[in-house]
C-alpha cells in the first residue's frame, strides 16, 4: 500500500513538472506553449501618417511564408524595445503625446497551433507638435508610403501658401541646403527610397520632417525587393491633387 501511494505521489509531481515546463514566459512578455510551432517572422511596418496624437502604419508582411495561417498584430513603445503587453490588431495608435518619438513593432499573432512570432525591428515615428498657427504645415505625399508600382512618381505638397519644401531621397534629414522641391522635380520609385521633407516660410516656424518609405513592385526586378509582385498598393498613378504644390 505504501509503495502504491509513493508511486501515485511521484506521478503527480511528474504532471506538475511537465506543466511548468510546457508554459514559459517569452522575452516579449507573451506566453509561449512548447507544444506549438514557432510563429512566423514579419517585416518592420512602414509609416503611413501621423498627427499630434496618433500614428498609422502600413501593414507588415510575412517574410518567409505563413504556414500557420497567422494574422499580424502591432505594438508600440517609447523605447526601442518591443512591448510586453498592449499588442493590437489595428494599425492606428491613438491617445499619443504630441512631439514624441514612438517605436512601432509587428509580430505574428498567437493562434491555436503557433506561438506569437518574434517582434520585428522597431519603426521610429515622431508625432507632430500641438497645432501652432505660426508653424508651416508638414509636407505630404500624393501616394501613401509602402509598396508602389515601379516608376511611380511621388509629388510633395504643403497647405502653407508660399512655403518652400526641401527634401532628400536617401533617408538623410533634410536641411535648407538640401534639394528644393519644384514642378520640375522628378521623384520616381525605381528602387527602395526613403523620402524626407520639411517646409519653411518667412516669419514662420519650420515644419516637422515628413518621412515616407517606398518599395517598387517590378516584374523585371524578379521580386528583388522581397514582397509579392503585383502588390502595388494604392499607387501606380497620380491619384491625388494637391493645392499649393510649390515651385
């Protein structure tokens, strides 16, 4: 009888030990179940738009397939470290502080067969300052950032009449010594480009810097830029007309 009780006690301990090992806390704060498959990897989201209290990003994509039929969720932090909680399905973050830098992350969402994936690298986005009538309006583009048709032309504009736009296409922060945007400017997406621009006007505070990242979909490139051919996003033609696209 004592032997039977001892064996039963050992069996209970084994079950407890197995359960403890089966569930462990991931580095990013989620629960990882060892019986599940590893989550798929996803790309870093790209910026879409922001104002003084919200940020919207473009959808991240699966970088090496999605065998577990997972969806993608997004998180934010004020440090360049993936958050341990607060992940959401939507791509818009609201209730943010003005003139503050946030880092936006993406990962595959846990489901019944697969764990949450490792978070992507963080996308740095700074919200705009509180509205200032004496500040030049931040430049905008005619086509949202993201994947566009090969050769798509990008136009810049600002709603501040008489302002001058300075821009770069290599990711460097623009200054008043950068290229001046004009009607003759020819910004076309034939390779991955990060466009940055700001605007100035006499007697006013310079605008904040706009950032837009683009990748071309190109059959001739043979999917060189690692996303599905034919995923041209909303671009491919001049789809928006701006007032005050300044010379």
